[in-house]
């Protein structure tokens, strides 16, 4: 009986905790993030990245990098400036728990080029398959970003950013890969991943 009520209280405590965390997140999202990223991380426009279904530790790292200025962004440096570690964790849990979305891809021929790059890389220009790190379906891992279903405009802008070292927080991997992608390969792979589920 004692054991039973103990676990009952533990359950209450744990759910009260995640409930409180969710409350912290919802309040900040409504006040600050919704305008661009949407209430559920679906993004209000293709200009802004989708956050729904993105991995927790990846979101935490990006928000910390925006906060410290390690990753530069006109919009995000200001947004992250005053966030505490606790708020960052709550926001990461919140967006991670929302269902990921995906795009309908119309230009099938261009997407087929992207599919090849994504799964095979390009051995003639020394580009590894993206699946090596981002997963067979672009689902990512706990540390590596999910790419599946992201807006193609955002993916291509990040690849250009890595290539020109405008996105400054990568650990050299994405710079060396992106700088060897041609413009066509960037457009093709971005289109392809936008349609992945
Ligand atoms: C005025 C629009 C705007 C608002 C408001 C905004 N963001 Fe952003 N966010 C952006 C843009 C633009 C980017 C992409 C920056 C870049 O190009 O590197 C971004 C990127 C991000 C990323 C990185 C995504 C990735 O895949 O790497 C995270 C995480 C993020 N925002 C979280 C938030 C949170 C949490 C809030 C609220 C506290 C917020 N944003 C508010 C515009 C906004
Ligand atoms: C060796 C591992 C590795 C390979 C291979 C790789 N990536 Fe990445 N990628 C990363 C890492 C690590 C990050 C996160 C960098 C950071 O933390 O800021 C990343 C980030 C990205 C981002 C930014 C996502 C976001 O939400 O902002 C895009 C886009 C991307 N990679 C596309 C690609 C494409 C396309 C390929 C194949 C041509 C590829 N990557 C191959 C490791 C890899």
C-alpha cells in the first residue's frame, strides 16, 4: 500500500513537473515565437524554419548559440538574449513534442537529383551521403538536426550560409560539405528533403 501511494505521488510529481515546463514554454511561444515559427512550430511562412519535431538537444544547442552570438541571426540573437537555461529546455521539449510536417514536391526530376545526393553523396566531388549523419529519412538524431519536411528555402539558405561561413556555429563538417555542393545540388537536395516524412 505504501509502495503504491509512493509511486502514485511520484507520478503526480513527474506529470506536474512536465506540466509546469509546458506552461513555461506555451507562455513564451505565444508571446515571442509564434509570430514567426507558429504556435505548433509549423512556421507562419516559408521564410522561417519549422521547429515541430526538431530534436531537443539540437534546439537547445542552437538557442544557446544564438544567445551567445556564436550563431548569428538578426532575428534570433535578440530573441534568445534573455532566455534562461530552464526556459530553453522547456522550449526545446515543447517543439520536439509537436508533430513534424512535410511538403508536397512538384518538380520530381529535380527531387530525383536531390535523392541521389542525399543517399549517395557525390563521389566525384568528395561529398558524403547526407544519410550518414542525418539518417535514411532525414530524421536526424538527438544531436543532429531533423531535415525531413523542412522548408526548402531554409535548407538552401543554411547550406549557402555554411558554405560562405556565415553560419558560424558548425564544427567545420557542414562547411566542408556545403562548400563542395554546386548551386544545382543545393537546390535539388533542399527540394528532396522538404518532401521527406
Ligand atoms: C521575427 C521572427 C522570429 C521570431 C519571433 C523567432 N524566431 Fe527563431 N528563427 C527565425 C529565423 C529567421 C531563423 C533562422 C535563422 C538563420 O537563418 O540562421 C530562426 C531560427 C530558429 C531556430 C534554429 C532552427 C534550426 O533548424 O536550426 C530555433 C531553435 C529558433 N529559431 C527558436 C525560436 C524561439 C524559441 C523563439 C521564441 C523565443 C523564436 N525562435 C522566435 C525567426 C524568428
Ligand atoms: C558527417 C556528418 C554530416 C554529414 C555527412 C552531413 N551533415 Fe548536415 N549537419 C551536420 C551537423 C553536425 C549539423 C549541425 C551543426 C550545428 O550544430 O550547428 C548539420 C546541420 C545541417 C543543416 C542545418 C539544419 C538546420 O535545421 O538548421 C543542414 C541544412 C544540413 N546539415 C544539410 C546537410 C546535407 C544536405 C548533407 C548532405 C549533402 C549533410 N547535411 C551532410 C552533420 C552532417
